[in-house]
C-alpha cells in the first residue's frame, strides 16, 4: 500500500492499484472490448479528453486485470514510432539490430507469440498515440499503418492492440482507412466520473489507513465539483489543496 493515499495530478501506475478506485465500470467495459472473441477485438481504440485518466486506467486498471486474466500486457508510453517501440520493448537487445529493423511487424510478433503460454494473448497498449499523428511524417507513419493492417486478419496470431489517444485526434485514425476498413469498429470513449465513482475515488484510498473524512465533507466537495461532469483532474487538484490544509 503506497504511503500517500492520493496521486493528486499524477497518473496511477501498477504500484498504485490498491488506491486506484472509481473506474471499475470503465475497466470492465474496456476489457470486454479487448478480450471479446470477435475479429474486431484485434484493435481497440481508447479515446477521451486530455486529463480524463486514460493513462491511469491502462497502467493501474487494465494492465493488472489482463495479468489476472492470464494475458500478457505490454504497455508502451508515448510510442513515437510504434513498430520500433514494440520491437525494442519485447526484444531490448539483439546482436543484429539491422535484421530486427527490417523484419515485418507481423513476422516479428508471430515469432514472439511462439514463446507465449498456449492460453496467453499478447496485448500491446500504445498510450498517447496522438503523438503518432503529431510527430511523424506520412512516410514515417507508413510502416505501422501497413504492419497493423497486416496483423489484423491473422487469425493464428495471439496479439491484440490498444491505441489510447486524446479525443481530438480520434478522427485522425481515418489515416488507417485505406488499409484497415474496420479501424473504428471497436472503440471506447472514457466517460467522466459519475458522482458515485468520484465518491469512491475520494473515500476508498483511505480504507484501512486509520483516517477518514469528516461527516458531510465528501458530499460538500462533490456538490462543489458536480457541475455536469466530474473529471479526474478536478478531483486531483482539490485533493491536493485539501491535503495542504
């Protein structure tokens, strides 16, 4: 259990799973899309406004849940060049880097999957995928567009992809349309926290810690925050201010 019960404006990581609360419904909804036994589940798009908690959801929610389900999640933060990032993450050292670079993505992942247990699925989570559209030229984007399209129909390949991006870049996935007509078929928009979820995010991290909020304090905070929707940054900022008092 982390010594500090709140993350304030920082994202939650794997070691913060015990204090990550309020996103159970979102985790379940996203996992259903990732683990569905349908062809479309090869690729899942996670999108939401900036600061909605996509990184925390992946790192503290989805990664441990995938491990528990017997899958192998590979989280890659800020993958400027996805094909190279995937290869380097799965194979950090190689005596022949030039051969690795030339290997098609599907061939590399097929070789990698041979080392998995029979029931495991390799789930590649590419976070902050908007950088793919911002940082790369069309020529630099092409290898992943082609590689993903090549992997998509391979029924014998136990690999799935999750691309997480800001909502304002979601439509840019149309770039893949020419090679991958199903690109928008399996997507999840991370919603704002409900009032009940926000209350859980505030109170649950203190369970078993020997401290608690004053009676009525949480309801007062939620009344202040609840103006149509409750975003995680609002909770984090408020928690930081209250903690300083």
